[in-house]
């Protein structure tokens, strides 16, 4: 078995408001998670298509700067996916995406790595590549093979601006939940997918589909870990918020860190509480900065 974690999904360019202009910042939930994991000292392979255009090269530089491994990247002259970000008065972010015919969503079985041969420690996957076709179905078939070798951590990271068909979105999310060992999700994600439903009941239903653990983030109200017949909650850390970009991705990285260090079966009780508190501290550092800049191990 290798000592590497795989993170699969999009790296995009976030165009973030900066006065009267927009500033280009490397983003995308999976890329943020890969950077966060690498900064925690974890050997992390990022799996996506990266463009040769100026934004793709910017993304490449950013990933390399944080020592993310790129052995399985497919380089392409197709353009980079763009995410046009709007921020509300509390720093909360919403997104408008330019996706079609981009290098970012150009997945195929011909270049995705063979898990049976490479034997990763874990696969983290999520955000738009798990919802938008044809990438989603290509990746789902591939991930089912990965699941025979390594645990899967799934982060749906819902983007209604891209896919407003709620029923289709639920269908996509639930099939990924069914092959995952753990899920990280925000309360906003759950409430959008299942309007009017009790959040605890949704997590219970997801656990019955297969995962051992569901971690739910509640923004400035903290986060909670759900296992069969148990729930552990921790408070958020109070900081001055620059924006919330990358906060959930940072939590996902801390979850992956705990799984590969301790094993998912041991993430219960006090150990789960400690992991959630560490995730809250890491996310607080991320939201205190503009853009997705997750902390390193020493900062946490």
C-alpha cells in the first residue's frame, strides 16, 4: 500500500470581489482540501484536469507551492473552470460557475489512476465533479473500484447555482453517500437537499446507507459528528471573519487526517470530540483570511 491520500475533483479560479474589481484566487473545494492536507504534512495526490491557460498555470503554481503531488493530473489546452464569487455582509460566499468544455471537468477512464495497482490510503472526492455529468458517472464507476481498496470520504459541497434540479441533485448525492466510509457536509447543504426535513433524521438515514461517520458543519455554530446511535458536538472558535471560502474544505482535511492516523473505527467518543475541536480551530484560521488559505500543522 502507498502512503498517499488521493483527492479528486475540481481546481477552479475564484473571481472574488476586491473593491471595484475582482481578484483571481485559486479555489475549488477538492483543490482546497488537497492543499490543506499537504500543509498538514500528508502526502497528497490531486486528481483533475489542469489547463495550460494562464489560470491553469496559476492553479498549478498554487498546488505546487503547497507541495501537492500532481502525478495523476491530466494537462489540457481546454480552458480553466471559473467561479464568480459574491460575498454577503457576513462574508458568506455564493458562486456562479463557467463549466462547459473546460479542462477541469474532462474526466475519462483512460487516464484515471488504477487503485488496485497504486493502493491509496484514502480517496477524498466531492463538490461539482460528483454532480455534473458526464464527469459524475465516470468518476462514480471509478470510485466504486477505489472503494474496494481504500475508504472514501465524500463532501457534496452543494452548488444550486449550477444544478437547480433538487431531485437530480439528491439522487447524485445519495449514490455517493452509499459508497462512502465517511461524509462531510454543511447544514446548508442538507437543508437545501431536503427542505423542511429534520437534520438529525437525514444524517441517520445517510448512516443507514453505508457510511460509519457523518460530520456536519454549522458555520459559526460549530460542528457535529454523527455515528450510529451517537452525536458529538463542538463549538466554533470566535474569530473576525474575512470570508468563509475554504472553511468546510479545511474541516474535510482534518477528518481525513484523523481517519488515516487513527482509523475510522476509532473515531468515537473522546477521540471524535478531539478531532472535531481540531477541525473547528483549523476552520477558524481559514475564515480569518481572504480566500482559501488553510493552516499548516504548526498554526493549528
